[in-house]
C-alpha cells in the first residue's frame, strides 16, 4: 500500500495520479495548510514591489495565499520577474495569469543559484510563516511575505495502515517526517519504505532509523509516485 501524506488540498493531484496507476493507496494527511493574514511589514513590502529584482514563490500554498496580492500590484506596475520553486508552483501561478521561471534543481539551492546568476540585489519571497531555508543560502537582501502556516494534523488514525505488510509512504517535507515519527510505533519503522522529495529529508530519515529510504528524481508528484510504484 502507498500512503499519501500530503495536506488535503495539495494531495488531490497525488490521489488522482495514484488512482490512475490502479495501485492500492490511502490518503492520510499528516499536516494541514492554514491561511494567515499578512503582517503590516509584509503589506509594506508588497506596496514597495518595484524595489525588488525578483519575486520568489516557495510552494503552491505560497501562490494560493500570496499571489492575489502580487497580482493586484502588477496592475499598476511594470512586471517583475517571478521565480517558482517547481513545476507545480509554476502551474499554480498560471491560474493567476502570472508567468514564471523555475530553477534547474527544484529546491532552495536551485533558487539561490538563480539569484546568483541574475546578480539580484534584493528579492521578495512569498512563503510560509517559518523562515525559508533560502535565507541561509544567499547574502543578498531578502524580504518575506508570509501568507500561510503549516500545522500538524490533530487527528491521525494510523490504525488504517498498521495492518498492512508492506507500506510505501510518500514524504514531501521535514515536518511530515517528524509527524510520522511521532505517531509511528518504533517497532514498525523497519517495515516501511519512505519515498522522499529531497536529499535533506532523506538524510533526516536515515538519522531517524529508516533503512529503506528512496530519493525520488524530483519532488514532483509524478516522480514521487514513479519511485513508489517501483518499490511497491
């Protein structure tokens, strides 16, 4: 059985692709996305949009809850280049009629490389309430526009999957991995194969004791599911 752990809204495409593959799967969200109101500083940042060389969206949720502010400002200002962390984020931006580019690697390191290549001096990041990892990977001036929060799901019923002999669990974020570790009985870890979306999450998974951990070719749903089907 393949376990999709993405939040309810973000997990719908994953469910569609899993169903299409005709595999045995379950959707068991470990986290949920909550909209937060932008702070006074964030509003000030968006009102001074022309100060930035590049706008960066770090996730689909950043687009869902932040792109509308950007879209409104763009009606009265010259368009500023937009960088999306991955293809799903780029597709979400298209729904707001915002075009974007993506980095060669779909992670924070890839974003930092684009900033360097473009010789950017000041960027604005649309992100969650936690400080983006990108801040530690570049020395340029970066402001943030936090517009959502990722919370642990309050009720997680792992009894739905504990009786399965072979479990393949999709893990996209460090937070999801930490929630899984908190909820799982210790003696079941070795019976689970993790499909992870980044090297960082894989390294942490190994530290937590998961011996069977596969890094997908990319964090996109298609590649995550392809890796899961290969070991399922």
